[in-house]
C-alpha cells in the first residue's frame, strides 16, 4: 500500500527524523520559525481554537533562567541547542474565538464561560498544535528535541503567567553527531487498532 | 524562507488539506489504515508511551451504535463517512512501557504507579498521536474529519472500557463535493510567538 505523500517527505517527517539530543552551532533564525508557523497553523484544532502560544528562548539571559527548571538529563541539551521554544496553552483563548470562528461566534459564550473547561480544551488543542509544530520543525529540515521533563510550575512562573500553561519545551537545531538514541520499538498495528 | 519539505507535500498535509464534512462512497481499506499507522507510529511521544489506541467503526451495526452519541451537527457526516475511527487513550499504557522503553524500563515504576498521573500522560500523548494520525490520513491522500463534538462518556461506555478514554473521533474518506467549510482565519505569527 503506497501513500500519496512522496517517500522523501515520509522520511523527512517521520521515518528518518529523530528526536535530537545534540546540535551543531548553526543558528535557527526567526524567519525559519515563522516559515514553520505559517505552514503548521493550517492544521486543525477543535472550534479553530488556536490555543498554542510559543515563547522563543533566544537571549543568553533567558536561557540561563530556563535551564535550572529542566530535569537534570535535559539541562545540557537545552543549554546548548541553537534555539529553545516553550510551547504553552492560552487558557484565555476564548477572547479570540469570535474572530477565529466567524460562522459561530456564540461558541465563546455557549461553551467557554468556565475556566476549568477552557483549561481542558486549551491544553488538548495546544497538544495537537505541539505535534504539528514538531513536524513543522522537521519540515524545515531541522531536528526537534521535544521534552516534558521539566518543572512545569517553575517554567510557568519564570516565563508565562497564570493564563498560560506550559505544554512542552522543544530544542531546535541541526542535529550534531550521535544526536539520536537508537530508536525504541513501537507498538504493532494489531496492538493499537481494533475493528468493530 | 523556503522549507525542506517540498511544496506539494506542504499542500497535501497542511495548505490544501481541509476538514471534510462530506465524502464520496469510495471505501477506506484496512490496508490504507495500516499504511497510515506504519508511517505515523514513528512520530515522538514522551517516554515513547504510545498511548493512542484506535477503534475502527466498520460494521453497520457498530455505526448505528455510534451515531446517536455524536452531537446533532456531526450525526449525518459520521453516519455517511466511509470509515470512522474512535481515537482513545490507554490509561494502562504503562504495562507496555518496559518493552517500549528498553533503555529505561524503571520508568514504569518510577512515574506511573498512580492512575491520575497515567491518565494525564496517556491523554496528552494520545493527543499528540491524534494530531499525527490526522496528518497521516492526509498523507494517504484521504480527508480527515476530526471531531470532539460527541458524548465522551457514552462513546466510552459503548465502545471502550474504564481503562480507555476517548480523545477524538475522525471521519475518513475521499472528500465529496462542497466537503469543506470556508477556511476560518488563523492567529498571526506575532500573536502566537514572543521572544525572550
């Protein structure tokens, strides 16, 4: 069974792309990040929520504030990656919703008056967008190093506010030598998929 | 700024692909779903959790049990899509973890002895994998119609069990005529990305 997506693109995004743990010194530019965003922004979210927000940690000063919040095993790679992105969920996304969902502007008041409901949907849709973002980094010919091994409360306090919840931190750059661990096994199709 | 991913692949996955609300009668085969899975299974999850599970609703009998749990606006499209997939999170994913994470088998007992912790990470990583799956459907040249507008508790009771939580339901097929709504706006780069 062949896919419509050409094999080189399959390799670039899925098969040969690997989580990188070491990077070259080549910088990642704002233009590259914008090109990634302008591509992956089109992928779907529920009610077009667009709840993902991104903080690019570019200055040395900001990097030094971030690294201590990473788990020990992640500190060296986050300290040396050309660029680090904090992905967060905007729990007040509903303020933008009438503009984002012009055919159903009442969604804001019908569904999202309560903060816990907003937090749940903001987090879920930011997770979808985080996955799109990882593939977007790969689409730019770069390697992503996504991590959830950090102090979420500490990163929120240091870089965000009460309305923004961290989702993931992603190291971004060109992979260095021996950048990836051996690939771990995946579940087989029959272990994941059942038919009724 | 040009991306490494070729423009035809960008269009197929992101730019021209749209959420479909109507489908042709062309069937979606098990071989197509397997080809999708064998591609997207390589995309990363935290600790290689692989918490996504998929129930393909293929029989008429199963379809008739599913449709009443969809919100009214989703019943017709779920009733007529060539194939419907229930995406779920396996909250007991940790049983597979020593096999999936051979270099760190102690993760199972270090992190995942408590069910609420498992539910959180199962849901988050299944959301990542749901996003990969949507793009995989598009990679197969098909259209996805992802939905969260359904009775989650009802679908869980009817098709899953206490250990599996619904994440999303996806209609799959070739788009019919006028299958997509006009595309809603996205947030601009500067509204989403800040630099520190």
